[in-house]
C-alpha cells in the first residue's frame, strides 16, 4: 500500500493507493482535514477544492467515488451545506454524515474512498448500490434511525435493524448472509449502549449469528446523524455475489478476548477476498486484554500503545502487514488528548489516512478507540 501526505490549499490530505501488478490504481482512500477553523461555507469550499486538487494529482475521476464520510462538529447546522456540496458532484456515492467533532478543532473532516472497477451505480432512497467488474455488488445503507422520542435505545435498535432488513431485502440481501460491517452511533453512549447490546444480541440469536457461527464487524460509538430524538442510528455495508468461503473472521485471543466473553456480539475483524484483492476491516478496537478488561485506566498514552498493539495482533492473525493498512478512524473520549495521541499514531503509521474525532467509547474507562482498514493484492 502506497501512502503519503500532501499540503493543499488550506487542508492536509493523506492518501493510500492500492495498485495492481501492472501499477494501475485499484483503490484510493483519502482524508482531508482543514488546517484552520472557518465558517462552515468556507470550510466546505476548502475541502471541495482540496479534493479536486487531490483527484487531479492522481488522475482520479469523480465517477470512481464509492463513499464519503463527513465528520461534523455541529451536524444540524452543517447538513445543508454538505448536501449542497454533494449536489455539485457529477456522481452519486454513499454519503455518511456524523456529528463527531474533528480533532484538532475544525468544523469538518472528510474520509473518502474510490474504486477503479465501478461499472454502475444505483440508488433507492437511502440504499446505495455499486456494481463492479468483479461481479460483486457493494451495498451501503445510509442513515438508519428511529427518531421516536419515547422509545428507549433497545427499542430504537430493534427498529433500525428491522429497517436494515427491509432495505436489504430490496437488494436481494440479508443481514446474516451479506452484511460485513456496521457503524452504530448513540449521542448518549454511556447511558444507551446496554440497550443497543441487548437488542442486537436478541436479533442475532434469532438469525443464528452466534459465537459458533459468526457476528459482524462493527463500531459502536458516541455520535449522531442529526436526528433530534434518535437515541441510536446506524450505517451498514453489505456485499452480494461473494463466495462465503472467501470470508474469514479474525481473532487474536492472546491479546484481546473474543467479544462474547463480555456479552457483546461483533467480530474483531473480517477479511474478505474480492477478486484479486484481500480486504481487511478491523472493528473499533480499544485498550483491552485477553480477559476483556480495560488496560491502563486513566493513561491515554499507554492506552493508545495497547490499542495499536491489539491492531497489530489482528493484522498478524490475518497475515497482513502494517504496510497494508489503508486508513485509521480514531475516536477520543477527550479531544484534549489529541496532542498525546498524534505522535504515537505518526510513529506507528506516519502517512496513513487518518481522521481523529471526539467521541466517547462504549466503556467509560476507554479513552481511545481505533477502527482500521487494510488491503493487498493476491499474488
């Protein structure tokens, strides 16, 4: 994986490029973080201009855009400007909008991904589908929420998974057979995570997703999609046309326990063979040991080091190298810890596309969580 940093007009761009054996790009990931706080309209213009410069530098066409995730410090007030940004693009893509303030303090940060083998795109409301030359269909379900002001987090979670099932059925897909990744957000994660866990486990038990079969890679984190009364919201990623024998569920039990040990139901990491590439998605990972306990409570430096060690263990269990990493998403319970965390991240993977945001992790004792992606060519 080739990675690098570019200083563009008003923004730092980080990128990763996966190339085939002939040197042609296949996957392009990037992060854009403005250098200074600005009014929201100016912040959008800076990001949009920097993105155009980045695409031009690497000869990337807009129509290859697969996904874009905006991290916002105030989504209710930023949403319209972001939607207008999308309307100015000449292509559709999966758009995820999350209220998680970027660190350092700016209004917006962007993570994007492009694929070179896209043959067609289609949308049905919040379901975005992308066809590829490999015969696989990538499906993203955006912004699943139930803004019922009287429903608790367990009931809202039950309802959004029901909405997910309905949306997938229109794409000839199911949760148990096709969903590879979810992102679950709760603005009051400390209070509401137990309800999310309860409802998800009950659903998974009903569709035979268990410790003896498999779960789904996931991140459960503080965040909002801008719905005033939604206690829980979710994005989901599924693939159809994939041979199930090409999927591996990755554990590193000597470093971090299987999730069922402490009553939750997600995979630590999932590796998928797609055509001539292997793709690894690592769930939100924190400073946890092989007994499921928080390691180094109260120490952000040691927690970051342990989190990175756990990610390395998952990479190793999947036979991946650190050099195969394509992106990091870093969640900080206290954004003031950014100055302690950044040198450690740079030492681990200096030029890796990375976005750091303020977001509490599902256990109060965890000060940091990192999710990651990696990819490589099958030789």
